[in-house]
């Protein structure tokens, strides 16, 4: 009965490849996010979508392209993977209520680029 | 430029004692603060939050204190239990307008509660 799920949990790939990470939430939330946790454990927002519309894009390279087919899904596609893309990627969702929403996180996808 | 800082990477306390985790922020526009708990190989889970109009919020064993003038907040866990052992992230946000929100996270503090 997972609230926010991500697939795959682990992803190992070669530099230059293209890969996707999928995220689904069954909480009925309108807003979804992607966060990146780098090797220094710094958790930083990448994107935010509200009801399939891009709201936040935090100066992420355009090799990263989020796609939201519906408000329950927010997938992350990464082109031409680089070594520096190795990180843990977390999807999250929330139901905005005056901007004071708590966000529910998925279990994370550990991406390793070789 | 790190706007939310947790200067203690780790903390060790004895079971039953108080755990105090600290967080500092630099952006005076932040008006809502959250604490998240994270176990290995899992996503962060929401623990407790506080609005800037308050200086204290309590939920069971967890209390968050906010000192706006010092731009400092702390999470108190009393009594600490071994199951509290995890990484604790402080996060801050403000009213960006619109129907979304972004959290600015600190780098986390690893709490180890010794039996």
C-alpha cells in the first residue's frame, strides 16, 4: 500500500546512455517533485509539477526532462548521462494548502553512472 | 550558498536521554520549517513542523523550538529510543506563491541512540 513509489530502486549504467526513472503516487496529491541527493548528502529540489504543469525548474541541465502524463505520475528522463549524475533521486508529492504542505517522499532511486 | 545548515553531522545519545538536533538558516524570508527523518535506503518521512508565528510545537516525544531572531531551530526528542536512530533533516520554505512549494534542506544529522 505504498504512497509514493519509484522504479527502479537501483540503476547502474554507462556514461552517455539515456535512462528513465518512474514515480507514482496514490495519495491523490496535485503536486509532485523530483529531488536529488548528491554524494555530500545534500538534498536539493530539481523540479515541481502541479496537476501536470511544470512549476519549478531549479536550473537543472536540459539533459533532465521530467514528464507528467497525469497528476499521479512524474517520470524523470535523463539523456547523455554523465558521471556527475550519480546520486540518489527522490520523488515526492504533496497537496498544497496555503503553501504549508508536508511532502511525502518515495524510497529513492540510486543512480550510478560508470 | 547553503541557506539551511546543520552543523553537526552526527550525534550520539543514550537511550532515555534527550536528543537535541540543531539547525540554522540564513534567509529571513523563510516562514515555515519542517523536520524529516530518514532511515537508510528509504525516503525522508515528515516528523514535525513549525510556522514562524510560533516558537514551539510539540508532538508526543518531539518538540521543535524556533528562535527567529537567531535564525535557529532545534528538535528535541525526549526520551530518545533506539528506533529514533536515523538521519534528521531540517527543511525550510516560504510562500513562493502558486500551488506548489519547495523545501530547502540542510545536510542532515545522523542520530545514534545507544541502548
